[in-house]
C-alpha cells in the first residue's frame, strides 16, 4: 500500500515537472511571438504609409498627365499655379511682418 502511494506521488511529481517545463517553454514562445507581432505591426504601419505616399504620387501624376493633354488647360494650370505661388509668397511675407 505504501509502495503504491509512493509510486502515485512520484508519478504526480513527474507530471507536475513536465507541466512546469512545458509551461516555461510556452511562456518563452509566447514572449517571442508577441515580439514578432509587434515587429510585424511596425512593418505594416511603414508599408501602409509607403502605400499612402505612392497613392498620393499617383494622384499627382494623373492630374499632371490629364492637365498636359490639352495645351489650353496647361496654360490655365500654369496661371493658377503662379497665382497660388504668389498668394503663398504674400502669406509668408505677411507672417514675417508680424
């Protein structure tokens, strides 16, 4: 009877050691996975920002291409841009004067 109880106790101890070892391994894996997730999130944010910049560039290119297709529109676009540039210069000079 005592031998049987001792054997059961030893079995329980052995199982608890295996569970504790497995728990430690899982904690380590979890930590590594959390780090990887954070790294991938950062990478995703950078890629999203890059995509937004490229989309913005494409919009500008498309607008420019559309404007260049018609020479009258090109002249009008140049006039508008010059007006905007002059307006920005006036704003900058106004701000400097303050």
